[in-house]
């Protein structure tokens, strides 16, 4: 079935970050923001993590990976005070215990 093909295909795209198995896309996102999160203790606006001129699809994909990092792996915290306002990213203790790559 297509579901089984997707599941087995996604296993091939797994990688390790600090001993945690994550998808390669998720790993790219966390490797990019990890140094700033550790150095500054937070990223005040998710949009600053996007490349200039990023498409809506790229922004949505990046945000999805942050949701995975927050909910499945407990590596970041996400906070948004107002609708359509900036989304703050903070490192969890679990992320702080992983040395910068």
C-alpha cells in the first residue's frame, strides 16, 4: 500500500542529532538554529530563521519542522502572544544538554 511505502521510505531519511533520531529535514532546521538558541537563549521571531525571499511553502515547511521539534522531540519551546504576531523559539533543557555541532 502507499502508506507502507511512505513509512519505509521515511525511515531511510532518518538521521541522528545529539543521539536523537530525526528526519533529515528536521535535522537541518535544528542544526541551523541550535547555535543561536544556545548562545542567545531564544530566537524572538521565527521569521528571522528563514532565508530572505523564502516562499510561503518554505516558511510552512520550516514551521512544521519546529512543531516536530517541540512536540515529538521536546527540543524547543514555541510561544506566540498575539495572533499573527512573532513566534518565539526557546531551547529546552534537553536541547541545552546537546553540544553545538
